């Protein structure tokens, strides 16, 4: 029994289609198996808590900082002087800004945040912001690098602009 060229071609095409369907089914089965297996979370290294150390050469040498608060809705900016360790309720809002620490020459030594000297080489203020009873931010403002770790608020922007020495 002789087969014509067309019949041979049809048989080869059929075999190719069957093999393709088997391969597709196998691939789909592998994907389903992968989907069914629970994802194992990769362990994240523990982040060491940082501590702030204000050196004796800096303690008591600075009284307050000035922070510019930009109201994005009103397109206005106002300066506020806040004593170190004190808080200010932002007028016409439910935000409270507290200046925790001031480091005139901010630097890091391992997990310790400190001041390298009392010179204004990299001034930074640690502050917290509360909205009502909830703390919504605790971090640093850098006068030389105002966008570094900048706090994003829908209405207000904050910038460290000046520092007031004690005496």
C-alpha cells in the first residue's frame, strides 16, 4: 500500500500537533504545581536598631531649629522655630511637630547616629510628626540634603532651614 505525498504530510502534521498538545499540557501542569506550592518567604536579616548619641561637646550648645513648612494646598510657606525637645502644633491642622535631637555634624558610626563635632558641617534634626494621637513619621531633616529621607505628606512639606545656638 503506497501513500501519497499528501497523506505522508498529513500524518507528520498530526504527529506534530499531538506532540505540541502534550508539551503544552505538560507545561501547564508544571505551572499549576508551582502555583499550588506555598511560597517560602526568604529570611530577611534583622535590622539593628540605631541609637542617637549627642556628644558632650554638642549637648546644651543648641537651643532650637527653624523648620520651613510648605502648605501645598495654600501655596504658602511659613517658618517655625521649635526648641529642641519641644513640640509645636501646626496651626489650622491636626499635626504636631516635635524636634527630638539636633546634630550639627551628623554622622553614623555603625548603628550609632551622632555628631562628629559641634561645627555646622552636616546639620540634621531628628523630629517626629503626629497626626492627632498617631505618630505618622519619625526621622531626620538634613539642611544640606533636604530631599534625603524626606517625609511625604499630602498637604505639607518640611525643610530644616536654620539652627539657633544656646546663649
